[in-house]
């Protein structure tokens, strides 16, 4: 048995080395994708090295963070055999604790980096660029003003960390155990100082998890709003754009030529009024300026359409039209599957949870959830379930990017920035990456809502002995309630679940946010269906573009 333990442990180490090598390869792929994506949308005229590096790194951190959940689920599932017994190397509680701590430290690292990016790095680079002079001479003043504004974000970050720690330490926190219950309460005869000392020891034993969890949960609330706004719309607009395709370039050029002729005719008609020396009225002058601006946009549009017609990408896109239709149908079916699974999960929580005071938390599933059942059905065929959960995670990220690209960046009803190929300002790219960081934080809860049992325990099972006619039969069943299993077979909960449900009131808000997400998706689907085909040069030509930016794009 000792030899077998060593062999299994060596196999486990070899598997970890394979995972590490795969992670490095994935990291290179992620960095390459981020570089291509940022360079595709970055404005060549206003580009800056610092903002470019910041945007690429922030986007890479968002993608890496989204890939941590599948790894978390894989590790807890890898501890057990399919028959429900622990593997030799995982039979020791200390070994399992080391793996759990490693995953937890991974969450600590990535979430701390996200806090650093959202509250310090990205704000500093954003204000550094905003404070830049035309001559770009006074660097010290530029850095000083950027630091001044960034301090405000740092204060907010420190405040969130302190609030999370104080919630854990207050007497109210002891009374209402629904927040973060203590493992062992002090005796009733203890002094007030002993109670305070016990609380600080408990906070230390949790490695600062409540403080970090509260800060991350606060950012996740903002991420929830971004998911409702951008991801829900992206899930509808991305597949429908693939199915509809773009308008014909030749037809657009003909239509644009007719518009140019019509505008030129109107301009000539207005100018004819002043041929006899009479000045134009203020209304006619205003109309003439508008028509001249419209004519300038139409001519730029004609140049772009001419380039698009000759471009090889347009011809390749036409050849791949059937593939795009099939891909669009697949994406819309996936979006509908997610919506149905989310609706069933929320309905299950509404019917079988303890309500608002518990954060609508349930263990297992009481209603048949198609996505959860699909993941559980794929478990016997390794590694299909992990591939699917990775695809789901990346699907949310890609649809979020599509939603932001199509909508632009808004603050309530005010449009701040547009996301356009080779025209996006550095500030817009920084906003884009910050929004994606926040969306990734909420993605973990979205995936938990889609497949709660799988996200909590992965493919773990435990043994149940059933006695029938004085005989003992052993059945392998899925784990629905963690503490219903024997101590020797207790299943390990993913570390992501601990972060998601550290505070019940955040879970309650997330629950209602899921209903808002379903409503936003249905509204976005209806709007996308009513819209016609988009132009082949969608977003390339706008009225507020300058001739310099147009020449930059052409060359």
C-alpha cells in the first residue's frame, strides 16, 4: 500500500506538470489573442504605449480569471474515482487541504490583481492620458494629476476591504450567523476582550477571505449590471448578425451614389437663392452647413465601400456565408439553452430555497436543469464536461465583447465612447477592459446558476449502502447535500462557491439580477430581430470623424 501511494502520488505530480505546461500554452494563446484584439480596434492616430500595454494585460487577466473556474471544478472532481471513493493520493485530508489552499491562493492572486487593475492601474493610466497636453511636455504635472484622481479609487478599495473585515468582526456579525458563521464560538463566560481576540483569530484563520470576498462581491454587483446590459444584448445580436449577414456592397455603393446626387442637388438649389447677390437666411445657411457635412460623410462612405468591394476579406466572407449561418443558428440555440437553464434554476430557488434571508441558496437541483444534466451526463467521457464548462465560460466573455462592440460604452443615457475597428480611443479601450474584468467576476455566479450542482461538486460521488433482505448492496449516487455523505467520503466544495456565497445579501441581489438578465436578453432578441442587415462597413464612417482619421484608416 505504501508503494502504491508513492506511485499514485508520482502520477499526480506528473499530471500537475502536464496541467502547468498546458496552462503556459494557454497563456501564450491568450496573450496573442489580446494583442490582436486590441490592435484591431486601437486608433493608430491616438495610440500610446502605456495604454496599449495596460489594455492588453487587463484583457489577458480577464480571460485568465475566467479560465480558473474550470480548473477549480476539475481539481475537486479529480480527487475521487467514478465509484465515489477517494484516490490514494487524495485519501489524506492534509493533501486535499493543500490542493484546496493552492486553488484558493490562485483566486486570491487573480482577484487581488483585478482589484489592483480596477482601482489603481487602469484609473491611473486613464487619467494620465486624459491629462496629457498637446505638446506633451509637462510629464510631472501629468503624473501628479493622475495620481490625485487615482487616490480616490484607492480609498474606495480600502473602504471595501475594511467593511468586509468589520462585518466579520462586529457583534452583529456574531448574532446573525447567516453572513459568515464562526467555526467555534467563545464560551458564555468569556470577557469582551476574549471575544474580540477570538474574532481576530477567526479572521486570521480565514486568511482575509471575508474582506477580499466583500470587495470582490461589491465589484461583482457592478459586473452584474454590465452583464445585464452588454452580455444579454451580445447573446442576441452576435448570432443574429451571423445569420442575417451584411448588405450587398454593390447595392450599398449604388444607394450611396444616389444619396450623393440627391444631396448635391439640394445644395445647388440652396446656393441658387443667392446668385443674385441676396444673402441666405439663417435657416438656409444652417441647412446648407448640414447638407455639406452630410455630403462629406457620404463621400467618405463611398471611398470605404469602394475599398471594401476590392478587399479580399469581403470575398472570403461571402464564400463562408453558409458556415456563418450554421454558426449563428448554433449560437442562438446555445443562448436559448442558457436562458431556459437560468429560468429553471431561478424557479427552483424560488420554490425550494429558504428565501431572501438565505440568499436563495439551495443544495443540488429539485427541477430538471438541462445544462446541469448535460454536464453530469458528459462526466464519464473525460474530458468532455471540462471542455463544455470552458466553452461556456469563454462564450460569456465573447458575447460580452460583442455586446460592448455593438452598443459602445454608456453611462446611463450618455454615450461615452464607441468601439470601432482602428478608430477606438485609448480611454475607450481601457473602459472596455475594465468592464470585461467586472463581467468576468459575475460570470462565475452566472455559470453556478446555470449548473449549480456541477459547479459546487463537479463529478464527485459518494457510496450509499442499502440493506435489502439481509444483504448489503452498494449504489453509486450523485451528491445532493454535502453533509449527507459519511465523513470519510465527504465531497469537496469548489473554492469558487465559497467566494460566491460568503455573504447572503449579495446572493439575493444576484438572484434578482438573473431575472433582469433574462428580461434583457428577450428584449435584445426582439430588437435584434426587428433590425435589418448591417452595412458591410458598419461603424467605419461616422459624422464626427475627421478627414485625418479617414485617411489613417484608408492607408
